[in-house]
């Protein structure tokens, strides 16, 4: 039978071993960085990204030029509708698991719908250095619902997506986590919200770049209430004058 003293001694040895492990493996090796936390928030493709920027505005304003107000902050671009002015180069790159993000991207345009009318589209995200296949696997652990990110079907370029959709008249948060098609018109009366990772030759400045864009998109029959909820940086004038 083991004595009380021997049990205490063994427990002391175990405790000492645990302390040694914690010293050799500091918290920074298992905790996510601020950059990675912000990136994960962004990949939810909703208003939480803009709220997170405002919550730590003094920190993130050193990384990007922010416009603040009403409990949100957002990186402002010159003109969402022009290819070369949709970008804001970051003051310092974000590092997410070894992937370097060098610019913010914010775009809107009109696209044909299945009924022949023009539908609204929004894209916002980051320009990353590297090829899409390499970038997506490094970023996956830091993507919200990252296990659902999968190669896009029916496209002839390398792209990965995580899709959701809803009927326009359903409650604002009633998203269906189901596969959507990249590069196809949204069905009438529906809205799609998609995280996209694909190669790009567009970026800030006049010269073509080779990199990967990591972007959220909203498109389809988008009512102002849905836009205000998911993109609180868009004011009424921006929505009206698409």
C-alpha cells in the first residue's frame, strides 16, 4: 500500500513536470495572434468584422486607414466601382499563419440576373501573397467554418468557396449553409453570401499583381435592411446610388 507521503511526492513530481512543459511551450505558441483573430472575424462575412475594428480602433488604425462612427470602423477606399481604386494598401501587412495580407479590397457592381434584370453585388476582403492552393490550406484553421471551404465546381480556374444562401423575404439571419455556384447568376428572389479564395491579377496601383484574393461576397435580391445588417459601413446614399 502506498503511503500518504509517497503520493504527495509523486503529485509534486507531476506538478513540476507540468510547469516545465508550460515554460518550454509558452502561451504564444498555442494562442492566435491579433491578426489571426481579426481575420477569423472577417471570414464570418458579417458586421462583426466592422465592430471588431471599432472595438480596437487605436490598434487597427496603425495597420489601415479607418473611418469610424456609430460603433463600427471600416477601411475606406477611393471608389468601390473602379478596379484600381477599390484597394487600400495596408500600412503594415497582416500575418495569418504565415500568409501575408498586403491590401484591403472593397467593390460593388451590377450583374445580370436570371430574369434579365441587374442585381447588386458586393465584394470585400484582402489581397494575399502566394498561390491560391497554398494560401487556402494555411488559412483554413483561421477561417470561420473553415471545414466547409471546398473547391468551386463548374469553373475553369482554381478557386475555393464556402457558400450560404437565403430567400430575400426570410428573416435576416436565416442563412442556409448549402453549396452555391461560383460565377453563375443568383436565382430570382434569393441572396447568396460566399467566402471566396482565388487567384487575382488586380491590386492597388497600375501594375498587374500575382496573388490571391480572400473575399466575402453578397449578391442577389438584397434589401436595404440586409445590407445595413451585414455591411454597416454602407450608408443609405451608397445603397441608393449603386
